[in-house]
């Protein structure tokens, strides 16, 4: 049995989609409503609270393998460490952890969140596999689609940094392989797309696919933070995201790796393919302002 945490999120929901009909699994959600909806679809679903380790131990009971993806919280490291201890107590044998590109160097805030958890897993006596993906292509929808629809523009503080964004479907394919097939224990996979693009390049790809002009606007970090705060993002999370932008500007995220191909046997998807795949969903459609009364 495989347990998948963060089951309602972008990556874990794709892991679940790829696991269906392939292996028995349990989906661990953060909300009762999401778990109930999953049960209605015939999924073995449970609710976990990282602040309550007993819920983690109950969820992991009977599972040999765990896909670990913690919540985006200020104390994410502490919460994931709770999960590692619960996994040991529940008899989990192998943890596949989603981490981040560059975790070993601990050169930016997200790496500083994930590397202590990696170290704890390494010291736990459990088998492990670490996935260290670059930024998700899906983030263009999660964080940028609203302004793309409304303004024909999206914003960053990355300047002309090149980033080898990776499609979540490719990350999930690696995760599912590591969860199901032997031989991936003690391995670290750094996952990227096949090209390192600037956000201007990505705006060009969006423009071609959508048939209208899409612009990337690079802002000073302070201005981008002001926008994040205005949208209700907590200051500490905004600072975390700005530090990621700094990491991009330092050209630390342009690395292209072969790990997706080596694990899955096929090339990772290009950004243009991702845009075409999402175009039919309407997520990029222009927002129409309501008529005045």
C-alpha cells in the first residue's frame, strides 16, 4: 500500500491520477470535504493534520511506502519532521519525498525548509528517494492566470533569468515509478524541463498559443512584494517567494537534467506542450468585465 500526502494539491493529485488502476493507495487530505469527495469516487481517503501526529500514524498504518509532500506553512519543516517520525512508528519502509532543486546547497529559503527533512529521513533507517524538481510549469496557472486573463500580463521579479520549469505530470511519473518499482532507494532525482526559458520566452509561447499578446513584466522585488501583500499573502510567505525570485536571478535554476528521461524512458514535456494541453480547459480565456447597471 502507498500513502500519498497532500492529496488535494497540484502534484499529489497528479500522483494519484497516475497511480489509479496501477497500485493500491491511500490518499491523505488536509480537509474533511476533500476526503469525502474522494471517498465518493471510490478512493481510500483519510484526513491528516500535521500538527496532530496521531492522525499521521493512523493514516500511514498499513502503508509500506509514503509520498511525502508537506503543507506550504511557515513551520513546514517541523510539520514534515512530524510525518517522518509518524512514518517510522507506523512501519513505513520507504519515503519518496518531494523536495526542491538545489536542496543540498541550502542557498535559498525553500532549500532551507526541505534539506533538514531530507537529513532526518537519511538518519531514520528508512529507505528513501528524494525528488528535487525545479519550479512547476503549472505555477503559471496557479499564480499568474488571473492577470493573464484580465490584463494580458503576468509579473515576476526574475528579470531575464532562465528557468528550466518542469511539468507536474513528469514529476508525478517519476514519483510513481519510485513508489512502485524497486531500485530507486537512496537515489536523488533533480527534475527539470528540457529547456531553460526566460519569462519573456514563456510570454511569447503563451502569445503564440492563445492568439493574443501576453506580456511579462519584471518588477523590483519590493513592488512585487507589495502586490503579494495586497492579495492577502502573509509577509513571511511573500519573503519566501521573493527569495526564490532571487535564486532565479542568480541563474541557479537554469540547470537542465536527464533524470525525467532516465527514470520514465521519455523526454520531459516542453512549456509549449503544457500551454497547448491547458488551452482547451479555458483557463487562459479573457475575463469579461460585468456590464454596468
